[in-house]
């Protein structure tokens, strides 16, 4: 552990968060690095830190406090060090394990891909966690936003984030396409066009299972009733489809006592509704039209029914399955409709990378947009919480932007640390402030009779409402 990073001394009176045996040890005065962010990030962080400190002081009466430690990234880092992402910043984020950041600019003309990419790779932050929850009073484009309470677990290291691409017309692309066409697709009607850019979509059993495992553990710890595996397995059977299959394996082999799959619930539910139902009759109920299918298919469904009853009939039957966590799956395009017309049916979504990217923003639109959408990148022993929106440079230093995304990312951080009292204080004071229609311009223009508040004024009112 260094005594300073980027020439900035580590705060005195604080201690680093430790991690051992799969658990964090959080002192009462943890040192937590922060990156204020570019553009509007400067105003947002000032407001957010005041809210965080007030909530901790109110919740714990001085027995706990955060020692915030600024580390440099983005424009501020470049001005001071001629480096968009100094090595010391990465080192501090690793050494202190848990950090928070505002929005950062990706520099024009190259430089860093993004801070998230660098930290994700170094710290193996394989979970992108995005809670999507409605706070009363927030303007919304849907009729019943209050029904939305979803946590999205997006795999964060594979799929398109692996970054394996070859530009059209390059020798690398030509070589890759030649290999695919003449080796892998030889003898088939499939061919990759020679003028294509190409990318590789890796989805591994390791990456998939650990993401689903984290989602199910979260469901257990937070009394969530469903975990939905989101995929495009009807088209991409060996990547997206495999994600689905591996997810079910985690549920049924590692969390057998706590989970029930959707098909298992149908089988046990049918048997409870009609005692004495034969396996053949049960199979016909879960697969309508089975009599028209090949005999081998019908036999496999009957065997599935018998297997479920034999293995979990005693432990999960007689209605016991209704208290278990339901594991189901949905096709990716379908889930966009589902979270709009039936949001209360969904609690946790476990997704591959690209699907989760789209769904996170689409879901956030129902509850106020990215301005109040928090996020976290989490791995085994490390976490970086962050604003999910951009830097909006034209509003920089004007004290007008909604600080909600960073503030609610702080709620995630405090819950992660186990400081739930501070987290609930922040949530309730934000909701009360919004209900009072004392809001920043993005909400004020959508709310009749609202008062337009500055970023700093919104934070002050939140503190008063604690």
C-alpha cells in the first residue's frame, strides 16, 4: 500500500477495506477512492459527496465515516499528468478495492478505450449490476412505472466486450475469413462475404456460470422471487443458448434446495392440481401437441417428468416449490416487451453482455432515464460503482445537472458495504425531494408546478429531508 498516488497523500485516519475468504471486511472509517468525472461530473460529485457524508453522519452518529480519496482519470488526469489513466489511479483502485466514479470522456483521437475497460480487465469485474427501480414522483413515459423493480446482472467480460474484431479489408480479416470459409464452413452453403468486418463472440461456461451464480446469490440474500436468464438461444444455439443451459445447471446443481425451474414448477403444479396424473398426461400438459411430435421427443418429455418427480417431488412437491426462487428464461427480443407490459413478473435478469447493455437502458427509461440510473462493476474482491450517463460537457460547471445517477450509485456502494441504514436514508430523502417537486431541469420540464433546482440545491434539500 502506497502512502500517496499521483502525488496525492492517502487520507489519514482511515483504513483500507480488506477481502479474505470470499468476504469483505469493512472498517468503520474506510478509505474509498473516487473519480469526480469529466464535464458535469465535477458538479455532480460535489453534490453527491455532501449527501453521502450527511447520510453516514445521520445514520451512525459519528461512529462511522468515509475517508474519500480522489484519484485522477480523464481530463483532469491528462492536464496534471499528461496521461488519461495514470498507473497510480489503477493501483489505488486495486489497493483500496471499492471505489466510485462519475462519467468520463473517451478522448478524441484515441488514448484510453475507457476507464471501465481497463479496470474491468485488471480486476476481473465480471458483473455489471444495474438496479432499475421507480421512485415516487419521478416523471415516466409509462402508465405504471411503480411496478418496475428489476436488478440486471449483465456479464461484463465476454461477448462483444471481449473486443475481438478485424476491420474489413485488412490482412487479418482476409486471413480470418479464408479460414472460416475454407476450413470451418467447407462443404456447407454458408459463407462469410469477403468484404466483411468480422468479430468473435466468445461465451464461456466459466463466465456464464459465475454470472448466474452471482445473480442467484443476490436473489437469496435479498429475498427476490425470480431469476430470468435472458438470451438469444433460438438463433445462436452454442453461445446464447449455451448461456441458458449453463444457467439452469447452476440453479439445479448448486442451488437445488433454494430454486425451482419454470418447467419443474409446471410438472409439480400439474400433479398437485390433478392427483394421480400419469407421467404421459403430465408431459402432454407441458408440451401441447406432443402427440404429433416424433416418438423419441415424446419419450424424452415423459422421461423428464419422471426424473423431476423422482428427484425433487419429495422436497419441492405439495406446494413447497412455491416458496422457492423461480428460474426461468426469456428470448432477448421478447424481454423488451415483457418489462413494459408485465414488469412485475420480473425481478432479476441475468444476461449476456450485449443483451444486458440494451435492456439496462431500455428499463431505465421507464423509471426516469439514465439521469438517475446507478450501476456497479463487481468482481470477486473488487467493485467500482459509477454513473451510467455521459459527461454532457455543454452543461459543465453550470450546477444544473441531475446528480441522481451518482447518488444512487452511492446507495449501491453503501448496501455493498453493509451500511444499509445510510443507503435507505439517501433513497428516502431523494424520493421525498422529488415528491416535493424540487428537482433539476430534466425533471422540472416534465412536472407541472415543479421548482427548478440547481444540482447543489437539490443536494441541500435532500440533506434537509433526512
